[in-house]
C-alpha cells in the first residue's frame, strides 16, 4: 500500500489488515511503500492456504466467472477496501 494511503487510514507497515469487498475478506500483513501508486494495493504471489495469514487467499475477493474469450480467470483487477484487523499475525 502506498505511504499516503496508509497514513490516511492510520495504518502502519507490518500491521495486520483486512482487504474486503462484497465477495468476502482476507487478512494480510501490510507492507507500506512508495513503489505502489496511491489508490492501489498489491497482493503479490500465489500462496498455498497454509502459508496465508487467514487461511484465505486473494481468490476470495475475485469473481468466479470466466472470460468470454478463452474461458480464463477474471482476477486481474479487483476493487477492495482496507481496514485494520483486531487479530494478531499468524506467522506460518
């Protein structure tokens, strides 16, 4: 998450946060950096569920529909909100 966005939301680097939308919610350990544009969050990598913070992956937040052409996944861009979590980070 961008530094300005984190400051606006009173979030700190390393803090446990929840990304959520109408499809569900997923916990992440926050990394704050100016390498990410303001208004954007990035969830890098494809993790096995046992290596995630909340035993849920980014797929929880994406649509299950397939593309019209090629029948591929539609997980490229997803709108989410971010809030602080009350839980502690589960180090896997």
